[in-house]
C-alpha cells in the first residue's frame, strides 16, 4: 500500500529537521545523539503523532491539557514520552500528571507543590514514578516581561530565583529535577539568550548534577540552541507545518 501524502510530507520534514540538527551539531563539535528532538504536535491530530512515531520520533509535546489528554489517550499504545510545554494551571495538575512524563514550564513554587501532590495522589505514579520537571527560566534580560505570551509560554522564573525553585523541586518526592527550559525572547537574538541559559544550567548542576537537560530552540532558532548546548529542541512548524486546529 502506498503511503499517504501526509506521511510522505512528515517524513520529508523530519529528514530536513534531523539534517539541520546534524549540521548544527557538526558545527559545534557535538554528536547528534546528544540532542533529542521533541515534536510539538499542538494543533495537529493524533493521526500525525502516530505517523511521527512510525518514523522513529519518541518524544512529543503539547501545551493545552484538554487537547493533550485526549491525544495521549488515543496514542497510549505508541510508547511515546509526553512533554507538557505550556503553562500548567494548578487545577489541571492532576490531569497533566495522568499522561505527562515531563513538565517543561515549571516556574513557580505553587506549581511545584501542585504537581508533587498530584503525582503522590495518582495511583499509577507515586514516588516510584516521579514526574520529570524542567524549570522554565526567563531569558528576557530586558526584564519587562516582553517575552510573555510567546508560543503560549510565559516568561518563566527569574535567573536569580532558579536556585530556590530547584531546591523545592529537589525536595518534592513526586518530582525529579531534570534541568532547565527557555524560550528566546521576542525581538532579541536567540544566541546570547541560549548562552545565558547554558550558564544558568551549569550553575544549577553544581548543586544538582542530575539536572542535565537544556530544552531550548524551536523551529526558528534550533541551530542557535544546539550551538549553545541544548539537549532537547522543541520543533513544531518545521515538522508539521502550520497549525490547523488552533492558533
Ligand atoms: C509551540 C511551541 C514550540 C514549537 O514552536 P514552532 O515554532 O512551531 O517550532 C516550542 N516551544 C513551546 C513552548 C511552544 O509552545
């Protein structure tokens, strides 16, 4: 049976994104295996997730709970790792920990407590299956909150508050501190912002050596992110095209 046009399109896009990652790795003297591609599937149907899984993508990301929960249910048999990259409202924490393996945008104490409580209360989880969390760091050196609203992400925690937030994640039995996440501020060059994130990550790892992930880079700036040391890039448009369902 011939593959569908959409499957062929996704295969082409995936090959192009992987080539882009490989080229950035080569330029930076890094191995492509150091960089995990996270497919941001928000706005696209579960059938696309299944096609990407068949092409070897293992990590997918969503940013809205209702949409993510439905798709995770539909794709439960695919063995994917689910990342939540949007803001988690604390009243959605229970739902999110029901399907997410990683929450990437943790930026406040109250959310740490809500996610921890939700993991500990979930019969399928508890401390033996902690939720991986990334601290979203505000990379906007202008400090005026201009990055808020970008791609559904808020500004994140201020760099000076990272250590305190990390300490509370480290104390939470239901959570595992996996690293940091950043979104390049609108209107500023991405390279310096991602370099700042890499420095924040290095400082964090002095106290929390296991917090090795650096999630940085989207379709527009993944090369900058890889050169700055990103371990995870979050790619939507370049892989899946324009978002049909929302936004
Ligand atoms: C949507 C989104 C992405 C992907 O952005 P693209 O420009 O489509 O690659 C990455 N990170 C976050 C937090 C997002 O919300």
